[in-house]
């Protein structure tokens, strides 16, 4: 369920990009990108989104959730849509923040802040919320 760090290096090399090329595209320092590629730091969800668009592969593939590598034409994810979807499911299923926070292993306060958009959710929390809510990662990221 963790991002396939070796995979992003392989994709970069397959496309004949340097670390600097990708870092420039992502608007980060090369050393920051290198730390993600080496698995030293978690990659923010917004960066996973940009990498999936750059390489035309599903986000779920980059995140290690699926093994399919079909090439796609992707639009940038809509974070507001993601939050609306999670909140809609929460309401429909009658989940409490306590139930959700216990399931994904965060405090109730942080869970609330993720759902309200006060905190940007880390990639690992996003994956857990997709699993908990039975939502396909690529579908929720690809909607307008």
C-alpha cells in the first residue's frame, strides 16, 4: 500500500528524464524529489497526482494499490471533489469521526480536520480512507 519508490525511478528513466527534469516539472528542489525517489520521505498526494499525469499511469498503480499500468489521459485531481465524496459517504453511512479515526489510526480531531479540508490529508491517510469508504482511487481523483 506504499508508493512504489523504485517504480517512479524506473518511469523517470524509461522517459529519459533526469531527476532535475522531474523536479522542475513538480516545482520542487531536485534533492526533495530525490528523497521521494529513494523512499526517504513520503510523497504528498498532490505530487502523486502530478506524477500520474506526467507518466500517464493510474494513481493507484503509483501508490501500489493495483498492478495495472494502463496508460491513461488524466486530468489533475480535484481535492474539493474528493472531500465532498468522503463527506457524502460519511453522511450516507452514518459514520462518526470516532469510527473513521479508529479505523484509519488517527485522532478524531485530525480526522475531522482532514474531512473539513483544514489539513491536507497525507497520501497514506488518503489510501486508508479510500479503502475504508470502498472508493476507487483513480475514480475519486479523476472526477470533476
